[in-house]
C-alpha cells in the first residue's frame, strides 16, 4: 500500500490490482487443484463464491465488530470514508464481467477448456483499464 502512495497510485487502483491479487492467489491455487481432479464445478463455484463471501461476510463482520466494541460510526471524526466516486462503475463492470463469464462458459457448453482462459484474461484487463480510466477521469480538467 505504501508503494502505491509513493508512486501516486490511487487506493482503488491498488485495491483492484495488487491487493486483489494478493487475496486471490490462494483461491486460484485451490481452484487449480480441484480442477485438476476433474471437479470443474467446484473450481468455478469456489472462485465466484469466495468473492460473494468477501462482500457478504468479509466486509460487514469487521464493521459490526467495530460498532460492538467502539460504538456506532460517525461520531466526531470516528468514521470511515470511502474515497472513490467511481466505485459504482467498478461494481457495474464487475457484474458485467460475471455475466460475460457465464455466457462464455455457456458458449463452451459448460466445460472448462484452456481456450476459456484467454477471454477471461481479456475480460480482466478490460476491467482494469476501465477502472484506471474512471479513477483518473481524463475528461475532468479539474483533476
């Protein structure tokens, strides 16, 4: 994270690249192991399920624990600011990527083939490009 601050990389960009890769590598390895055992359903479900778990459990539990231990957020300077006006775009792009992934796998008749991976990499790099463009807002001269 400090490297991002040093090089002037915005927090949301660090989040969708470096931090996301750091938390996803164990998921990718577990998916690889089960896929090699012929359990493609489990590999795919694990990758989607881990992200749903992160959003539905990994985010609210720390917030609830904080509230339980220190009281409600927002009293004085005791609150967390999400400083990403383009977060909505990342969420919409992520949902679009999930839909494209489902369509892609459907196109391959629900089989995981090495050729399925190439479009998935392309989807990822498109998502990163969109996130970077929206974060830097080149159309906004005030930035």
